[in-house]
């Protein structure tokens, strides 16, 4: 599970979001693997927080 620093594209609070592009997904997967994510192991979701710098409009 990844928390990003961007608004969701369907956000209706006035902040325009943008889609998550494949390159961002690849980068996030590499970051999660480096941070200890082991996708072959069952269990609880792995949380990756990439929300640094996010400012909510509200």
C-alpha cells in the first residue's frame, strides 16, 4: 500500500490529481523492496509512505 504526495484523480476538493504512471509504479516497487517488502511472503500489507511534501487544500 503506497501513500503518495499527490491528490487522487477523482478528488473533488478542488485539487486536481494526476494518474499514477507506470514509471512511478516501478520506482515505488523498487523503493518498497529496498525498504524490506517481500512480496512472496503472505501477511499484512506493506505500507510505503511517499507523502513527504503533501499539503492538503483543506
